[in-house]
C-alpha cells in the first residue's frame, strides 16, 4: 500500500531543507572561515572586523528587507532572490585578495544573508497560523545540520589546504538556493493595519520591551560564545572534552525543539521568555564560580532553555501578539535589535569583560538576565496593547 502524506507533512518536508542548508553554511563558516582568512594573510584584528561586519549589516538592512517582504506580501520570492545574489557574490571570494576586498564582499553578502533567518522563520510561522506546521520540529534540523557541518567540515579539510574552505561554502550557498526554490510561497494581502507598520512597531512600548527582554537573554550568551573555550582551557579541560561540552548544549537544544509542542503547549510567549531568563540567571551564576567538570556537564544542559526556550518564546510572541501583515517587519526588528544590536554589543564588550574579570564576567551576564526578568514583570503588568 503506497504511503500517503497529508498536505501539512508535505509542506513540512519542503521547509526543513531550508534550515539544513542555512545552518550548513553557518556550521562551515564559524569554525573554518577564520582559518581561510588567516591563510589569506589577514591579521587577528582584521579577521575580527570581517567576522563582525555581517552583524552590523543585519542591524541596518534586515528591517529594510523585512519591510519590503511585508510590502510585497511574499516570503519565498525574496528568499530565492537573496540566495541567488549571495551565491553569485560569493564566487568573487575566489578572486579576492587583501583585507579591503574581503571586507567589501563580507558586507555585501552580509546585507542579504543576515536576513535569511528572519524571513525564513516568518515564512514558517505564517504557514503555522493556518496549517498544522510544527515550527520547533522544523527548526531543529538547523541545529542538527550545524553539528554535522562542524564535524564533516573538519573531515573534509583534513589533509587539504585552507583554500578548500571557500569551495565548501560555495557548494553550501548553491544548496541554499535550491532549497529556497523548494519553499512554498506565502501571499499576504495588505490591509490598513499593515500600513506604516514599522513606525507603529517602533512606537509601541510593549513590543520594544519584548525586543529588549529577548535581546538581553540572548545577549547574555556573549561571554560563553567569545571566551567560554578559553575559560575551560584555563581550568585544565582538554580540547576533546570542550568539544563535547559545546555539542552537549546543541544536542539538548535539538531535544527541546523536538518536544516543545507537547511540553510547552500551556506556556504563553512571556512565560517562555521568563523561563529562558530564569535559566540564564542560574546558568551564569554557576559559570561565574568556574565550576568543576561534573557541574559543567549538568549546567550545559540549560542551553536548551536559555537559547531555545527564549527563541521559541520570541517566535510565539510575534505570531500570537501581532497581525500577520506586519510580522516580517517584527521578525526583522527582532533579528536586528535583539540578535544584532544587543548581541553584537555583548560580543563587542565580552573580551574586555573577560580580560578584567575572567570567569567573573559571567556575573555580568547574570545581571542581563535580571534586567530581562524585570522587563518581563513590566510586560506582565502592562495594560498597553499591541497592534491587534
């Protein structure tokens, strides 16, 4: 008897490869792109500038691109166009030589690539309003892809020159373009509510408070991302174990995404954010005392809450509290302010904090979570309305 899939399952099968391709790029880029930049002769300071450029591009351009997506009422078409542009621009890396050429390319690609998560998430979440689409279970394939890419990339590079890294990423960008072609299109009719949506969002105190709350929790990961490995090495933990600690956090994140629909069905978006902030407060206080390995193994399991629960809370906040015709702009602002400005600022100061306080810098991250929880209290008590 032939298998018959429902329309919802078929739609999900068209969505999941997008996240696989997107995080394949990230999984290749984070560990191995600095290696290629160094191979091209860039100094550590120049590498830092090149790597940070897409974050600042996200802050400026993602809200603009998201606004254009809302204006057009489409989600798939911008993703297809942007993936084609990114693939085309990336080919110039094979000709680039020197810091300035590489930086210009990094900014140019970053203008478009930094918007993929916002528009991709918005496409999936928009479909979930009318279909039985389980966003967390689709999104988890991105986390799986990241782990596979980081491991597989190391295997591919074994015995090869660093000049092989652009080939890996070029193939991944081509795969992303093909996966974008597979996405279902979403068409949204513009209404009066959607007009001047960006301005209305920026003027809404509750929405802006939500952005800051989510950004503080996500930004509290800055010390871990920038200096976590250095601190663990300082504690005498070997590189293999450090790799396993990082993998543990992502694996717990995958598990939480897989069970989120059942476990968090009764949670409001604000409760998910409060859960993420509370877990962050506990996690960073413990990390601040530089615990021994057994405690680290336990505390790393909280990554599934500090990151994943916060992210899911933010996505559900946008879906449940805002009309669909401004959702791309809301997603763009979340990406630009919470994940761009606040996270980027946290990463910028994290090196100075770690140099000054070592593991004690985690206490500053715990303070960010306290700030987020206070904002959560404000949102809980607020009588201000969003755009509905």
